[in-house]
C-alpha cells in the first residue's frame, strides 16, 4: 500500500502544481521526493492523532480528557506547519507548497485520495467464483 499511496500523493501533488500557481515543484523527481516525504510525515501525524484520540476515549477524568482535546487542537494545525517547514528545509526553493490554506487543502485531498484508492483496491469478498485460474481448465 505504501507505493500506491506515494503514487496517489504524486498525482494529487501534480494536480495542485497545475491548478494553483502558489504550489511549485521544479521537476518531476523533486515532486516524487516531496510525495515520499508527505507520505512519511502524514503517516506519522495520523499515528499521533490516533494515539491522542484513543487517550481521549480512554480518559477516566474530565481534566485528562480536556487536556488531550487541547493537545489534539494544537496538533491539527501544527501538522500543517510541520509539513511546510520540513519541505522548505529539505528542498529549499525547489518546492513551494503555498501557504497554510493551500497545504491544508493539499493534505485533505491527499487523505481523500488515499482513502479512495484503498477502497478501490480492497476486495473484502475475495475473488468471485469463476474468476480464478482453476475454473478455466
């Protein structure tokens, strides 16, 4: 799934580069490397968010729950700023993802593409009868 995610991220990033003048990548290779970095960072952010949500659900005391909600509210916009700064640090002027709102829209689009591709690829019922090679013989 990781390769599929990176390819989906590359397509979405390419669309953003074409549609929004603020989103810039100097070459295909830089866009591919940016997609890989986005994959790694977004997986880490999703892991952190899931941990925080599980701590919110598992909290016995209201004060702990409120504290974890506050942390989650800091992580949500903070993750976009981390993406901006990391991409700037790694690629300098070769990649510009726009501002906070463009990055937010990009991340939402990346997550939607990731979910859509995973649903498209997933086959919960398994192969249908008559589709396997043994029935051809």
